[in-house]
């Protein structure tokens, strides 16, 4: 198989490239040159935001293209139009954020979508940008040659948002760790390598249409995730399980200050951790254990010196030590009363 990856040097794109190379595929990447692509690819340079940014793709044919773009939809529009006669299938890594807020627990690919998106738009808002890119792909390739991968929370090696790396480093530092409860809170995420494997399978099987691409809700729990972090880091961390009410009362922001965590029975939890993924499961999605994801991410993090790369278009995540200590002290005082 001949695969073109637009990007291919960071997180999701890199995982797709490595998986394809592992299957013996012929892989071409178009990237800006900021990061070195994996060895074994044919590397082309181009900036999709520049007037001639796609010039390197003037020639060539591929069985499929994988695109992870998250900014102005018009960049996807231009790529899709330039490639539609020379690529068999366009796989766009979108997001569950394209659903109108707040999607209820159990939402499927037929749930209402965000309004106001356009394939011709500049960068505006993440949800509209992703939906606009979907529209661009559908316009150029049609519903029968498009795969819209609506991913949720993505974890694993090469993560450049910082969620799992933050938890790993925090637990590795040891001491009392604010562990937001409940311990059995069901989580929904996808290991980036499982995402990549499903994408390659979708190309081989000539799938089309939208897919919620995340593990089943409850594939892991908050307890399983943080206990795996404590186990692999082998530090002296003490997980202090704290009721969600106490976390929120301390003014701590779910998802951002405490990455991955969302309060149970909230719109946020239903939207981020309770999507219906039966369509993806029926088409070959397989999810590795949370312990494997945590272990391999920790190994990668240590191999690069402990500091994960950060996307410049995403805000920092994590809780500062002073706020954490204050919340833990308040919770302990409440328990002592």
C-alpha cells in the first residue's frame, strides 16, 4: 500500500507512519521540516499555510492520505482538492468535539453536529475548525471515499498535549498526590497506536463514513490509570483519593488542571467519556490495556529527558503545587472533623 501522511512527524501522524512502515507500506510524508520524520519514509517539504505549500505534491499517486490538521479548514480544502484525482481514500483525523455541545451519554455518529462550520473558513474555534475540515474532505472525495476519524482523548508515546506526561511526572515526584475521585470513574480514551492500527485497517478494508474512535467507556478507570502511573514510576507517591465535590470546591478546573478527569454525572463527563463506539468496534477497533499505555509512555518520556513536547496551539495542563497542597489540606481537615 502507498500511504501519504500530511504531517507525520508528531504524535498521531507519527504513530500512523510508524505503524504503516511496520506493515511494509510505502510511506510519503509532507511536513514543514520542524521535526525529523521516522526513518524509512519519503520526506517532502511544504507549508500548507503558504501559497505554494502543496507544490511538492504536484506528482504522485497514493492509495490513501491521512490528515491530522487542526487549524483553518481551508488548508484541508486545498489539500483535498489537489489530491482527489490521485488518492483513493482521504482519512481525516477529526474529533468528537464536532458534536453540538453537550452530546448526551451514549451519543453515536448520528448526533447533531456543531453549527457554523465552513470548508472555506480560516481558523476560528476548534470544534468548527474540525467540522469545517470534515466538510472539505466530503466535498472533494464524497462520502464513499472519506473516513472521518472522530477521536476522543488520545494518549500514548509522543503525546504533545501533556496530559498523561503530566500525571506521570507528578506521581514520579512522590509525596501526597491529589487523586480526583471516584476511584472507579469510567474513562474513555484511545492509545495513539491503536488509533493508528485502526486507520490502516480502514484503508485496507476501504471503509468510509464517520467513526467515534475511542475505547469503550470504562475500558479503564481513574483508579487504574493513576495506580498504573504509580507502579511504573516506582516513586513514593501517595494517592489521596478526593471526592469530586471537594475538588470542585477548591476551584480546580476538571480536564485542564487535572488532566483526563471530569466530574461524574456532568455534561463534561458524558461528552468526553461516554460516547458510543460500537461502530468502531464492529470494524476492528482493538484497545490495549491501560497499563501498556502508561508503561510505554513513561519509557518514551524518560528517553527524551522527562519533558514532553508541547503543541504551541494548546494551553498548558496540570495543577500547580500550591493549589494541590491547599486542596489536600482542606480535604484532610474535613476528614478530621
